[in-house]
C-alpha cells in the first residue's frame, strides 16, 4: 500500500440502472495490491451491485473498469460509445478475481474437494493431480481439509463459506471479492468465517469486502468506502471513518447500524 | 381357476413372454432415443434464438396435443405415401420416441430453469465459459433433479407400448390378441397380460429407485449415513 504502484483495480464513473432506476450513478474506486477495502453503507445503495459489476455478473452501462492494466469496459473516443471487453477477456479477469457469495453457492452436486478443484481444472487447465494438491493446501488454510469428501449439504453455513473461500483461493487470485460473506450465517458462525478472512489479510491477500459487520471492518480494513445514493460518498482509512472526526452522515449511519 | 393354472398358463404364458420381450425392447430403445432427443429439444427451446425456439415449441405443442395412437397410425400408414417406409417395429419406435421426447423436453426444461441461480453465478465468477457453466454445473444438477420424473415416464412408456399393437408390432398385447383368437379365452389371457405388465413395471420401478439413490451425491459416500431424501428442488 505504501509504494506508489499502479492500482490492481481501477474504477471510474461506473454506472448501472435497473429498470430505469439508476443504482450506480458514477462510482470511483481504486484498489492496490495487498489492500483490504470494505464497502459499507445503508441497504439498497448498490454495494453488492458494484461488486457484481466488477466481475460482470451484472453488465455495467457506463464508466471504466481497469484490472491489472487491462480495460474491461470503457467509454471511448469522441462518440463516447460504451464498450465491454470480449467474453474471453472477461472470463480470464473473473478467474483472477473470484467472488465469495452471501449464500455460498457451492456446487451442490460436487464434494468439497471437487468444488475446489473444479475451477482450476476447467478454467485454469491445471492437471487433476496438481489441482488436488492445491485444493488440499487451500482447504487446509481454511481448516476444512478433513471435510474434503463431504457434500455441501452436509456442512454448516460457516463451513460452506470457508470452502467457498478455499474455492476462490485455489484460483491463485489477485483479488477476492466478498459479497456480504457473513450475512447468511448464524451469529456464532460469523466468527469462524471472519477468522479465515483475517488470516488471509495477514498473508497480504487483496480483498474487496461488502459487509455490514462494522466491528469487523474496523479491525481489518485499510480503506473504507461509504456508499450512499449510488455513489461512494466518503472514503478513508478505518481510523478516519470510525474516528471521532468522521463525517456526520457516517456518524448517523453508524448510530443506526449499531442500533 | 383350474383352467387358468393347468391349461392357460403353461400353454400360453411363454408365448406372451415373447411379446413382453418385444415390449421391453421397444421401451428401452424409445426411452434412450426419447431422452436424448428430449434433452436437445429442451436446450434448443431455452435458446435465445427465436428461429430455433419457435419451430421446436411448435413441434412439442403438436405432439402433445394429438393422441399417440394417431401419431403411430400416421407414421406407419401415411409416411409411406411420402416415401418413408418404416417396419412396424421402427415405426413404433419413431412414434414412441417423438412422443416421449416432447414430454421429456418439458421435464428437462423445468429442471434446467429450476437450478439455483447462485450455482450459475458461482460458475461464471470462477471464469467458466457459458458452455462450461452449462456442461459442468447446470446440466448435471438438472439431470439429477429430473431423474425421478424420468423414471415415472419410463413406467408410463412400458404401458404405452401396448398401443403399437395397433400397427401390428408383435409385442405383448398383440400376442395376447393372437392367443385369444385361438382360444376365445379372453379373461385368462388378459389376466396373464396384466400380471406381466405389473411385473415389468414393478421391477422397473425398483431398478429406477435404486439408480436414483445411487446417483444422489450425498448417498455415494459410504463413510457417514445420511437419510435417503431425494430431490430438494427441481422437476415437477
């Protein structure tokens, strides 16, 4: 974070509408290697949509996304036509920034091991043996190796999410997108998933996390982005955002968030 | 009773079984072809391309809105006028296959649509191509979900095969007709026919159930015991 290297991910004026409703009205965001950025803010302000536009699960409708110097979408030239990169480039980009979902979305017809192997073999074209070795590594890192032969419906929510993180890790990602990774979990399971994410942060993994867990954000984030009204309204270090001198609208949000 | 056990059964049962064998052949071949065709119909009908979707929709509609027996008669008696001559057996296969495929395409379509959206998103977010998403994630899950329904259709098919006796395929029911025209003993003969159909369906149902359990992912693990529940979501 300290040296002025070009950002891993750069987003400019990202826009998206759903049925005429402008959800993203021009989002600017950049993320550096090793940085942990959290997106916070009231519900319905487009936090998840930002994430889903980054890997093109939703098609953005304007603005620019650059990932490792590669333009994924941009408005170009005089005519200002919005263009999205061809599918093959998007697929390659997705493989380098896998997503961890709120509802885990483990492949239900495959075992834990197969879930973690799948993307490596199908997308990265790794050999099965190599993929299994790597999967074992990743499962060990999230503490799920002993459940390698289980099917997802035999696991608790927290365990599923840890496997989902291992599945993302196995892709040797440059960046992991977390879309409310603990929102679907029972309170006592939240800790185990947060613990895994914390371990990744210690290893220097670059992460972009949408979450409502303010205490977690405060303890882990390098940068906090506060979303409101389809824009990033405030950005700052965790200390700025959570400190006594935080902007008033954030203080208001925090009061509500902590109820 | 005496007549049934000591005359009708020993005299005619083997001949009826020969017919039953043809019924089984018809069913298995039609099931195999109908499943394949039905699958491709379903995928085609889910395609975004209207030029592909529309004719397939029309085909399914026509097949489902006309009786199987009429379709069989058309294939066997009317197609030769268009220059397509099929033996009775293969005309029967053709009719049963087309009919089954039309119905199964609905089953598969429902099962494909019912696969959780999150599964697709997870596959896409790993960087899979649309083809890989379909082949590695959607289809396997949809296939599993449609299996119980598929089994039901097979048992229905076994019995629908009796309709091809109308186009002179020598299957079980036609053999029964032959026996009756010899002996005028319709009651005993039909009882035997019913027993054979029951046995075939009963055995098929057990086999299908066994295949379902065997293919359900969580049952393939021997190390822990799981309640044998089927099919959480999917085909109706």
